[in-house]
């Protein structure tokens, strides 16, 4: 079975979602962590305590770190390697020259044996990708067998998922030989915010276009043998710091849809965070609920739902429900693949 490559930001909610996975699911995924500035210790603590099992893989992408911190990056990677974490650095066409030089040094000293090149949609024409990849590998001092290519199409929807699938096929077919370590294709369709889902206090369903994109690629026998799946779970593909508080809403993945129980801001609703309990009690009665034994996240949903008529309610907060939704999502995709 091919691995699944979920893309997460280095925040505590996402790390808890990964921590609470069953070992079977952990063995079947390789997280791609987008590291945020001043978050290096959190990455180190998570990896050394929770991701140090046999045959682990942890992809690290520092493209969100502004400015690039040479010393902190080196310190983090060296400590992870010393703790037997199989670090796979993610680079792109805009990676800092110091970072490229450092990765080359790691290769020359056999501290790493694989790298990942992240190609964002439209950055390089498919006709020149093969050439650009070879130029990149020459800078690092390694070959294609050491390279995982991450082709990231970002946000997809009804208007572009078929076009993106065609472009993905064109990119993969541009390589004359299948001599890369792996080709990972990624996109996501979860909205940036829930402001368009009105009125609140009801259930909305939206299609998971990243999965429809994937199914389109599966129609091509030669292509599907070469690719591995990646997505962003129940979050928007492009990271931005939230400038306003989120609503008490539940996000839940099925194979073809996201279920969104749209709540209101905690401070504007008489139940506050207690809205989560009401929505959880609705979700466990929904035919799309996978059952409390499906994942840690599903068990938490059931437990919170059971507090509906309790005097001592612990509904959790926004971070709690990031943990729950992402843990369920990862488990679901792992099972589907």
C-alpha cells in the first residue's frame, strides 16, 4: 500500500491529531510539516516523542519561515537526525541559497538520503520541468532516485479540478523515465473560512474536490502506478494567520464530502462553546458518522455528544476540534487508500 502524505502546519492541534493516530495509521503516512517561525521547539518535541518509530518519515518545509533562520533550521534538523527521525527536507525554486548548501552538506555526509522538491501549480511549464529538476539536483549533488516530487495544485473546486488533473497528467508524462523516488500530488478544497455558510446553526455539505481530482487521475493506468496522494485535511491549502476568531463549527470528512455543522462565535451565542455538544449529538446520528471505534477523533465526538444533558460539560474549544477533525480525516484517507 502506498503512503498518504497529509500536509499540516506546525501547530499544536495538528500535532495532537497526528499523535493520537493508531500505530497502524502512523505507519502508513508521511506527514509534510510546514514549519512556522518560532515553532521549532514544537516540531522537535512532537517528532522525538511521537514520531520516532521504526521506518518513520517526516517531511519538513521551511517556506513559511520569514525570514529564513539558518542557525535554527540547522539546529532543528541536526537534533531530529540525532534522535533517529528520518528527516526529508522539502525545497522549492525559491529556497534560500544557505539552505540548499546545507542540504548538500547533509547529503555528502550521508545524514539524509532523500529530499523533496515542491512544485506549486503553474510555477514551471511541464515542457521544462524535467530540465529544471535536473538543475536542482545538480545543486544538491544527488540524483533522481533520491527525489520525491511534490506537485501541489493548491485550492481546487468545481471550476478547475478537471483542468488541474489534466495538467498533473501532463507534468508526470513529461518525465522520460520513471526514475524518481516518488511523485506526490496534492490539493485541497476546504474553504478559507465559513462566512459564506449562512444562516448558522445548520448542517452544510460540500464536495471534496481533491478526492474527485484524485479519482480522475486513477482513470489513467500508467499514471496511477506512479503517484501518491496528499491533501490538507479540513483546512484551507494556503496558510495565513487568522485575523479573527473562528466559530464553534464542526468539520467532518467523508469520502466525497465535507460535513460542516456551522456554529456562531462563542461570545455571541448563549451556549458558548457548548454549541459543539449539540452539533456532536447531531453528527453521531448522521448516517455518515463512522462510529466511535473508527478513530480517536470519532471517539471524542461520541464522548462530547454524550454530555448533551449533563451538568458538567466539557465541549472543548477550537483547537480541540482541529485535533478531532484532522485525526478523523487522516484515518479516513488512510483507510480509503
